[in-house]
C-alpha cells in the first residue's frame, strides 16, 4: 500500500462527469488531515492522501498508508467525510474507499500466505 498506490490511479482514472477537480483536492486535504489526527510520525504511520490538479486541469491522487493502522485511519476518515460531500464528490471518494479496502484485503491475504 505504500508504493504511492499506483493501482488506485489505474482503477479510478475516470473522474465522475461534472466533478470539479479543485473540490476533489479540497476533500483529499480534509481526509488526510482527519486520518492523521492524533497520529505521530514516530512509527512511520502518517497517511498521505494528496490530491493535485495538473496544468491540463486533471486530478491525480497520491495515496500512501504505510501500515494496517494507517489504512484503517484513512478508511475511517473517508467514511466519516462521505455524508458531508456533494454527491459527485461522494461518488468518487466512495469508489476510492472501496478500492482501498479491496487492496488492503488482498495485501492482508498475501501476508497471511507468506
């Protein structure tokens, strides 16, 4: 989960029609802040959930949740924020949450197999 989550970009390449990339950036900042509340960087457990808009106006999301606790905090922060978001933004971050949870389950299964 800590490799910048390139898988996330592949799964969520399409932003919902009508979504404002700047609003997605604002919400990524809110989610990152919530996920890191009360977390220290001592154990390398800080969540990175950084949305950016490039020169062409395209949204990109860089995600790094380096351990299981960070993943749980990130998923909780997204879940807690969904009801506050506009519908299109909620649709996007709901998909992000499902993708993160799915990837975390897959990684957990791989860890148990080794």
